[in-house]
C-alpha cells in the first residue's frame, strides 16, 4: 500500500513538473486536494498504524534508533548524490562545462547543509540548474526535491509518538482518541485553514530546531491523519473490516472530494479505505514485501528524477511517455536505495553501544545474577 501511494505521488508530480499545473484532482475537488497530497495523507495514516506498533513494543531509545536508521541513511545518500552527481551532470548538459558549478554560494555544499533550514530558499536549487531550466521553459518548479516538504511533519509525528510512549500515555486507551478528536475539531472548525491565495508552505506557523518552519495547517491535517492511524492500531480489535463500511467510506470520500468536506469527513473515510484494502489484499501481494520496501526510495528519488527528465526534454514525449520514464527510473533508483543503503542500515537495529554491553556482561557474570 505504501509503495502504491509513493508512486501515486510521482504520478501527481508529472503535471506541475512537466507542464506547470496541478493534477486533475485539484480542480475536480474544488482545490481541496490533489492526488499527491491525498497519497501523502494516506502515507501518514499507514505510518501512524505501523510506527505505533514499534513504539508499544520497543523502549524509547530503541524506537528512536530504529526511526533514525529508517529515515536518515537513505535521505543523506539521496541528498549527496543529487548535489554531487545529478546536478553536475545537468549543469554540464546546460553549459558544456563544470566551470562555475562547485564554488557558487548556492552550490552543492549549501544544498546539503541548508536543507531543512527555516529559510524559505534554503536547499531549493543547486548552482542555478533548475532556475536555468525555468528560463528555458523546460521546468516549472524551483525545487530540486520538493517532495521532502512532508518529511519534517513525519519526524514531528515520530517525536509525538515517542513522547506519548515515554510518558506511558500511548498505552492509555482514551488518550490517543482524545488527541485525535481535538485535531478533528481544529480541522472541522476551519481554525487552521489557510487564507485564499496563501500557499501551503507559506501559511502561519512556527519554526522549530532541526525541523525548520512548519505551518499550523499542515501540522493539523497530517497530525490528524497520523493519529487516526495510531488510534486504529491501538484499537484494531474493535474496528470491523467490512466491505459495506468500505463502500460507504468510498462514497463519502467521493462526495467530499466533489462537494466539500474532505478534511473532516473525507480524510477519515480515506484512512478506513486504505486499512480495509490492506487487510483485504490478496496473498500474492505479499511477494512485493518479500522483495523489499521500495516506498521510501520512491519518495526521496521521484521528484529529482522528474525534474531531471523535464530539464533534458522528456516532456516532449507527452504525459504518458514522461510518466513511463519517471516511473521506470524512479523504480530502479528506489530498488538500489533499498538494497544498497536502507536495508544494510536496518541491519543495525539490534546494535548496542559497546560500553553498555560490557557493563551488562559484567553484571550478568556476578554471582547470583541470571539473565
């Protein structure tokens, strides 16, 4: 399910990257959402469902360590390869030389170190490559990897989960549903809605250390969806997996997309549909999981792949041709990311620092002490 949602984001980005306009769902839904944002919402719900199991099962230190291993190695490698391999190739494509690429203030070093800063321009381009593409009419988005906007919100949700687990509140049945209801009330009341014409990344919010600038609107929407997934995991035994409820959820989702109310009604309907579908997937789908979890690789690679393909003129193949190229290259890079970076990093999940291990060994060797 996560892999399908990640590829849905790639499909959605074909329109703004290749032609400078949102995907068709944006206008069909009355500017409530598009395919990419809906997929991100679904991803947060599944993430809440899965991550909660880890938080309940593991200690707080081990939980944080697992999250770091799952997110950071793939992200760091992606950023480095984009800044030091992809962008130099594209710069040379544009100028026929690498002279002037490495020493610019907005060069590769600046991109890697400033991404995630609260500055609105930090990490968006490398040595003017995308800007040059915009001047040439091949590109329409100024960011090398605009998909990373959601990562800081996911990290925020991880921190919330860690806090709930550390304080013991995650195991109290009423706490997470109460928090979810509070977020739902914020969304239903419109308290976090953005004024007309204000972009999602530019609304009122707060700047936090490491995470950078966050908007109240996105924090409320994605936090609500994440908490829905968390609540579903904690109360899974009480939630029926019923085809009739799935049909009702599908009708509610379609109605809210078309006539309004996607936030308070459509989002919960979407979450139920995704979890119902995950429970009802045929057994052969599990073969995909046995190959590897490519969803994160698709997420971190899709946007720069599409930007690069647009810059070299692949939009001339039309939407289907551009999409086929994007999905193929992104899929290959996602597989490489999993097998060469992410999976090897995840093998360190059981690692324990050497000094504490020695201390534990000495303790177990004492007379009268058993493991």
